[in-house]
């Protein structure tokens, strides 16, 4: 009979830490915010969790970062190094946040999605369609976005 002390204790799964990037209001500075995720989340499940956290906003409410309009939802599909993020809800109706905040939204989305290894490009669609800009917006989203899109 084996002694109980010789039996290895089951290890709890390590919760990997990932960053969700928020953009500061009035600037292009990013605020990386770490979150722990279940290690079973991989691929599009991980990307969907990251984007859902980005849309939910920071854990502590603040007016210092650009946030997606309340009621915005998204789904993420992956194909190779391209993530397609389909935005729906209030952001699909009309955007009234101003040009710099609009750029901040897409910069934070791009950096968050591309923080996962293997993803280099983000194609944004609105309600399942590729469109030139958000309704009421100015920033061009009809081509995939990369981190280089936001380089100065």
C-alpha cells in the first residue's frame, strides 16, 4: 500500500497572463492592462475573450482611456495570421466619438488582438460586411490593420 505522502498533489492549472491594450484619451499612448485567462483558451476562443474584455473596458471605471460605445459586441475568427473582428451593436449604427478617439479604438483593438502569437493583421467588419469606415466615422477599416498602421 502506497503512503499518501508519496502521491503527487495535482497541480492547479497555471493562469496565463495576457494584455488588453487601452488607448489614453487625447493621445496615442497605450495602456497595457494584464488579465489572467484560463490556459484552455486558445485560438479564436482566446481572441474572443480578449476582445470581450476590451469592449467591457477596464476593471476600474475610468474616463482616461478611450472605450468602445456601450452595447458594442464582437466576434473574432482566425485564418492564418489574420483575425477578422466583426463589430455589431451600437458601434454599427453611428460613431460620434471624434477622429482621435476613433483611431484610439482601432489601435487598442489591433494591439490587443495581435498580442497573441501568430496574429499579425486585423480585418474589421461591421455587421458582417467590409466597409470603408464606421458609420459616421473617418478612419479607414477596409484593409487589414497592423501595428505598423499606427506607427508614426
